[in-house]
C-alpha cells in the first residue's frame, strides 16, 4: 500500500494534499456533458465508458459568466472570480478608461495551485491550446508552460521547454482547428512519458463545439480523439480528472438563424447615444467562430442615466433571461464588483447578446451559431478515473477539480 505523503499546500483558503501519483487535470473547452454521453453511446469513447465501473462521473457547475478565462482561472485557483479577479475574457478597465483583454497576469489577484505546488517542489507542466491563457495559467509558475498556438516559439527560458513540435510530433496547427486541441494532448502525453510531471494541466479550445452539436460526426470524432489520449495517460498510471470551462448551446431559431439581442442599439434607441456602454466579456482575439456573441453582457451607465429604468427596459427585451444589479450579480455569481458594470445581463438558452449590429462581423460563421456565457451553459462534466470518498450529492463546481483529485480520490 502506498504511504501517504504528509506534505500539503494551502491556496486561497483550501488545503491540498501532495499527489501520490502523477495527476492530469483536463479542461475540455465547451464540453457540454452530452458530447461525452453521445460519443459513449456511439461506441466512440471506450475509455470514458469504462469509468462507469471504476471511476466517477459528476455533473458540476462552472462559473458564470461561462467563458474561458474566468473558468480556467477558477479551476487552477480553486476559487471563484471574486477571489482571483478574472471575470471575463474582456472588460472595461475603469482606471485606464479602456476596454481591454483580460489576458495579462497583472489582473490576477490570487495565486494558483499550480504555482504553489511547484514552489513546494512538485514538477508541474501546463499545456494550453490558445496563447491567451498561457500568461495567466503560468503566473509565477516554476515549471513548463506553453501554448499549442505558439508552440514553435517556445524557449527554455520563457516556457521551461523548447522544441515542442518535435515533442508532440505534430506541426503547429491552425488556431481554428480541432488539431489545436489534439496538439495539447499529444504534447501532454509525450511530457508524461518523458518528464513524468507530478501535476499536469491541459486546456483545449472549443473550436469544434462552436461548430458541431453533440452526437454529430465532428463532435464524436473529437471526443474519440480525447478518449484515446486519456486512455493512454491512464495506462501510464496517472490520475486523470476531466472537467470543462463551460457548456455550449445552439443560439438559433428553428430555421438556424442566429437569435441576437443587439443591446447597445436597443439602449441607444431608448435612452440616447452615450448614455450606456455595453461590454461583451466573451470578446477575445479569436472571434471567427462566434462573432464575439455570447449570452452574458455587462452595462455601464453614463451621465446619471437612471439604473432602474435601464434595468426594466432590458428585462422587457425578448430573449433576456436575467437583468441584475451589480450587487446582486456579484453576490449570485461570485464576481469582483470593481470589474463589473452597473448591470449584468444574461440571455436565455437560445439567444446571444451583441452590442450594435454594425460592430459584429458574422461573415466567418459557416455553421449555425453555437455559443455560451449564460446560466444555460453552466452544467459541465467532472469525471475521474478513480473512485472517491466524498459526497457525490453535494454541489460540485468545476473549480473543485484539484480538491477532488488531491483530497478525495482513492
């Protein structure tokens, strides 16, 4: 029997036990639980199917807004955005009076589990699909951290590793491809074989999920690829925990046409131009597959515009699910108040929110719009290849992944 290691680390109010074997935590971007269910049903995911008898499968809640940056940082910090400060891919920086990407580590207000374990002596590796996450995930990390997108530029000094394309035995893929996620797994598997890290965090891209619904050929092909690599990591003796940053839903009517509330246009018409500023936190450098359209927005009021009047006007718009004051939204969704507008707006399941019609280029959409951001994309898988000693009926969050893996798996 393996003797437990007495070492622990404490991060953001939680204590984590030392890994007894290599741990791989996987964040599958945009993985609505039905992607896995449909692939198993089609016989395309035998490894995941085997976990019915020897692992666990929970359904967890992600952070709202259900976007990439807030959820990846919640997972690696083991805490919600109110603690770590990353509440979108994009936000209005009031101090700078500018709308900016929230990719810079200067916006991070908490340490990560990854950095804490590395500081305590663990060998840690991080592989992310898109480079937008690399600086945040690798903040103060003494270890390996690189993105598939910029794998060709990785250096020993900057990333803890070089010659990554040889490691993965793949060329650097297009950022708009399923291959970008496969590169993450190929590199991660090679790292496990060569370096045997104590902790590895792998984060994919949701390119496929934005285009393909669960059960379609493209979706099942992607899950089959994922399943194959997970099975190989399992065969190497690793503990594997899989979760997602958010789910994904169609945002269309019955004819496949995008359901969009152009919120800035509506507010300009009701209250006049310059009275409000609509911010879409889904915005990032990779908008071709979603047109910067998601189901969550935040609104700043200008020049004394009455908050209650604006709230009521937004709530009356078709397709809107929730309109909350800053205070109510930050309490409900555990967000940092200084980085949220006066109002938070969440669309219903089949609808996305835009700013003005002329600010969204939808010419790159070659399939009916699928997106995320709202409460309707909050349910995600939390799966492990070992049994656990915790209560499965409690409320699980995707940012419980490291707690589950290090404190509760047998």
